[in-house]
C-alpha cells in the first residue's frame, strides 16, 4: 500500500496491527468476519478513477464552478422558496472554525457549550422575529418542517377532541397500525393554494400514511390572498389544521388577522399553522405569533445561508409554549452546572427518537444545526436596526422593480394584493411564453424569475439586486419581448 | 498527566449578545443598492396597508461586527471537535473532514447557485449528481440512488415509504417492520412515521440476529426487516444472507440501515448480502462534516425493481443532456423542496474522487483494524466487559460497564472522566441491550499513537480513579457537570 494523506497509519503500522490481531492478510480478516460473502477488488471499479491529488481535484472543481453562471455577473431575481441574500464575510470566517463544523450533535453538553449556546441564541432570536413562544434548534427545510407541523397539529387535535382514547398510558403518536381504528381518517387538513407547491408535495408524502385528507382553499383570483369565503365554506367538523403561508408563494401578504378569527372561531377549533419561506418579511410585516398562530413552520435559509443549488437549507419550527411537548426535533435549554453557573443542554429529549423510539414525536435526529448557527451569527450582525433596515430595503427594491416592469407596458399585474419582496406578472405578448422569457433572460445573465403559468412569472428582489440590475432587467425584458415573432 | 492532550486551558467567559447591546448599534454593512433620496425616506406604509405593518421590532441584540466575532470565537472555544481531538463516538463515524472539500463547496458559483436556474446553465452540477449516483451504485451493487433525503432518518423514512408503496401497488397489506433491539432509535421512529408497526427482535448471544429467531416473527403482515449491518455492536450480521433468503421467501423486503457502511466501503458490495434497499449517511462514511448536528445527507439506494418508487425529482441523462425529471411511475412523491443537499453531496463526491479506486478499500480495512485493536487491548484493560470477546468486530466495538462498575465508576462518570484527559467520550448507554454500554468507533483517520493515549487514559480511569474524583468530573471544561434534571424541570428555551 502506498501513502494516502488522510490515513495516519503507515504500511508497517498496518502490518503490526495484523500481527497483534494474529491475522495474516486482509483476505483472512474479512473472511473471518463476513464468511463466504465475496470481497471485491476495488481496482476493478469502473466508475471510479485512480485517486486524484489535491491540486488536480481543485482545478477540476474550479473548472466546474467556472462553467456555472458567474455569481458576480448573474443577477438573480428568482425566489420561489430560496432567496439570494447577501452573506457577510464574518459568517464564512466564523463557520470555518473547526470547533463549529466538525463536532457531532452535542450529546455531551460539557464539551459542546459553544454549539448549544449559539443554538440557544438562534432559538431566542427566531422566537423574537416570529413572535412565537418557542423555536426549536432547526429542521431540514421549510417543506419538511411544515409536514412535521401538520403531523403535530393532528396529534394536538386528537388530544383536544378525543372520542378516540389511546391505550392506557399511551401518548398520541404518529402511527396507527392496521389493527387499530385510524383516528385520523375523519380529519381534514385545509391548505391554502398560496402554499409553495413543493411544500404541498412534501406534505402529501408525509400525510398519506395517516389517512387524514387534504383539501385546498382557493385564492382570491384578484388579490391573491386566501379566499375567506372558500375557507368558511370548507371549515367543517374534523378540520384539524388550516395552513396559510405568509407571505404566500405568490408573494402576497395574507391577512392573518382576518383568517385567524375565522379559523379559531370555528368549533371544534382547528390548529392554525403558518408557513413561510422569506422570514425577512417579518422585519416589516406582523409575524405569525402576533396573530395567534399555533405553529410556525417554514424556511430560514435567507438568514446567512447560501442557496447551495437547493440544499442544505434551514427548517424553522416554532410553536406556542403549551405545545412544546409535542414538538419535533432538538430544543436547547438553559440550566446550571455543578458550580451553579449557567450552562446549556438539550431538553425534553423524551419526545425524541433516541429515547421514545417508535412513539417519538418525529424521527428526526441530525438536523441542520450548522445552518442554524450561521443564522444566529447573521441575525446578531443584523441586530435590531440592521434587520429592520434590510427588510425595508427588500420591500422597496421589489416595489421599484415591480413599478419599472409595469411601466414597460410588457407586463400586467397578476394579483393586486400587497406584497413584500416577491410578486407575480403576466407577460402580455402571447408570442413569448414564461419559459422562453426566462431562458432568454438567463442567457443574458439575468435569472428573471420562476414560471408559474404558461404566461406567468414569479419575480423577487433582495438587497443583492441594485437599481442598476433592475434597470438592466427592464431593458433586456423589452428586448426579448418586443423582438419576439 | 503530561502524556494526554487534556492539560488545562484559559477559557473566556462570554455573556449572551442581547446583554451586550448598545442602543442603535448594528454589525452589518447594508448594501448600497442605489436608491434615490426620496426612496430612502419612504416607510413601509408607502408600500403596504398599515394594518400589516409590524410595530414592535424583534428583540435582537444591538452589537457591532467585532463584538459578534469575539462572541462566536469564544463560544467556539467551548466545543470539542474532531479536528481538535479524538472523537470516538460509536456509530457516528467521526472521521477527518478533508479541508479541500470545504474549499470546493464554498466556490462562489457553486454555493450561489439558485435551485431553479434553467437546466441548460446547470449541466455541470447535474452531471456531478448523476455521476455520484453511478459510483454509489457500483460500490453497493444497487441500481439507483435518490439524493432527496436530507439526513439518515429522512433516508430511512424514504426507504420505508418505498416499501409501503411497493406493497400497496401489489395490493398486499403488510404493516410490520422487524427491527433488532440494537437498532438506532430512528429505525422504529421512521417506521411509525411511515405507518408501520415496528416489532423488536432480540440480538443473539453472539451479537447478531440469528436466522432461526427470525422465523417465529414471520407472517404475511411482515413488510420488511430493517437491519443495521454491521450492527451498532460493531458486529457483522453473520446470518444476513440466510435472513435475506427467509425474508424474501416470506414475500418481504430487506432494508439495510447503512449508517455503518464505513465497515464495507471498497471491499464489500451490500448487494452480495441480497438486500433490497439501503440508506447511506454521507456525513458519516463519506467524510462530510457533521456540523455539530447537521446538515447531512441520507442517499437511498435500491435494486432495479424498486427504481420506479424512488422520490422525485431526480437527475436523468438523455442524448447528451442532463435533466431534472419527475417521471417515475410509482414514485412516493417529493421528500424535499428541491433536488438534494447539493452542498453536502459535492463534498462526498470530492472525497471519493480523492480516494479513487486505489485507496478506497483501505478505508474500511484500516477502520476495521483500528476497531479490533481497540477491542483487543481494551478487552484486557476492562476485563470481562467485552460481551463478544472471541469475535472480531467491524468498524466499532462495544463494552459493558462491568469492569468500571466493579471499581465503583458508572458509564456516565467514565465518559466525563475521559473528557478531562482530552478525549471526547464514546457513545454511552447505547445500544440499549448492552448494560451501561460504551461504544467506540475509532475510524481509519486516527493513528495508533492517538489510540494508545486514549487506551492509557482508560487504564488510569479503570485502576487509579477514586469515586470522589469521578463524581466531580469533568473538571477542566468550561462548565462542570451540567444539571439535566433542572433543565427539564423548568425548561428555559430562550433569553
């Protein structure tokens, strides 16, 4: 064996190990363990080349990076659940500390106070921003977080409206096997049409094992807000959950106050779950906690994280404190050490899979902790005023873009409702489809948005877009749409 | 204790940032986006209905950039990590995380890629996902991997949903998943989440599930066995082929939890154990850092007959063009909002390219040698504590608390004592079928010298440590023994 730089064991070390174990060869070692299962010869692998040295490896990936859109020249006006926010250098610098990115989950609190403390601050700051009582230490992404929120609401609903009594001493859980009457089969989850369609797909994947049904509440065709009348029409006994996204997938700000009144006014009371993909909005608009949301489950990637081609992201999960014992995932709590000094540790672990196994509130173990620490650093940097300022800047830029694009005469408004940093437009020229427009713009270095219909696009702006970029968007749009034949 | 890495250290104390606030201060440089003066002066009321406007600002800290930097640097110094010390957490595969892979994944054009960028501009990224799939298929013998699952438990969930759907399509109602008692808690939790009933099977005296014990659990209700191999005792499931045969004869499927794939990589194809599907934890075997609790990636691989059940979307390749496709006949649907945890996958892919076919087999070989070295030496130090004394282990080994208990020290005290010597404790009290379990996984990236220091520390604990000292440990850490009872009695979860 030749040297490989990740292995500290020399050829003679290996020989020594074999001799200590009284084994002659690799063949014998494996044979003693795995018996007649054949050993493969890695040298015959066809999909893997010989090892690549570090310099060559880097230039290989450097070339890959060069053949992707140039980050510094490509203007991104697409959101749809992931937003192109500026990430200050401090975050990469701090996160590159091995002490943050190379430990495991903090099972031994005495040697993991750094991560635990940072997560405690993350939970605290997110709780402030969302107006929720308690936020956990992260989920995978907005979609999975929402799916788990719906499962939690079903458990809560069952607890609150119980003709169904779980077996003695048993807690309401996620699972009802075939030998029991499924208590969720009469339950209905109402999901606003304004929820991100990818989130809805993930929710369906989670919920279809439970037999609860999902119904869509339509949007008001004019404003783009959830249609209150349709909601009232669909509220019925057995509705466990109503899900509203704020701002919704089309960027429209929902009237949570009005919705909450209808939802919580219904008897038996459904749980009010608010989702969201752009938490920056809560620097300007009222957060879900101010409108008595029972659970918030959404995306937090906008805070100090990169888009990473869609992952990893940062799932946010918050709830009212009375529901804390039904929450999924890790929660960091403050306590004391043996010398009566402040210390941090995971709390209420009896909810979790490693203690409760099959009856846990969720199967989640590894979450997206490092992304949460990034968010904690980011929000600390933003501080109170910076957060508000950035949020307002997003609002303004999106409205400047909106106005500019409407003024070209090439687009018309799709929905009229108030929006934060994302909005929808219809391309008036029938000769140009949304896909053609987006591809054409992309070839000119502008990611113009996301297709939402044959002739409809979803466009966003963040503080990464300057008014020059906005100008360039409008000019190129004119070029493409006007010259279309 | 000069021979051990844990000597002493000056810790900086640090308060919550919210308590370091100065009114009006903030630490971010807000981009000048070129707004005109009149636009700068506008407020939210100029754009949106007043009733939506937030009146109270969230209670964030008010601190500058240097304050934030010092704060988090101080926090970081309170963590042990695999870059600073031996971190032999069993079943977690805390191997070295190559720095070059961090650099690659942080290239601006890669980390700044929007997931909904038109396909023709992201071909090189899609090619990486496609090629990575081919390599994993060859390494395992399976036919296709899905990269939707964001971590190990999500991989289990995905695999179990595939099983569920497979039987649904066949019109069979099977609701039981057989799970060994040594399994990780996520196995039964994922089963429950998928609507299955987990049924526990007992590990045999030799540390593996015996085929004859499977028989009595079989019925037409059994959908699958979910078997971690090597299991969390570090023992190879010797009857795996027989078990697979029995399970298949029953019309059921074999799901292998591949969290411990580090024991096989490059030397054994899991398909040769006749399994049907597996999840691989890229943040374990494939060297991507665990991040203090994630992010990870739990790629799920299946045999050909299950390909059509995998999640969407996936990367396809046709006539020279990579595409993001959704055309799977029986797909279980979407598991994640976008394609995959690309930032994690990329590091795993770079890791495999670095190793290449000439080094990849050494990973599992050295991992197994190291674990057996620990097992053999520690078996003597902790006499009578190795439950599988006459067997070779694979990537990790497990001990009971017998030897230390005889000396008056509990497993938790043992763990805390190790900290003062400068080592991260092994996994403790897991698996639950081993009394006071101590589970050690050294991985292939630790030297014999490091392992020897670790063993010497255990020797000191075993023979020289008084109960009174054990109760007070750890003594050298930033905080002393953390009061977990208090933490749960009066939960404080925010400032």
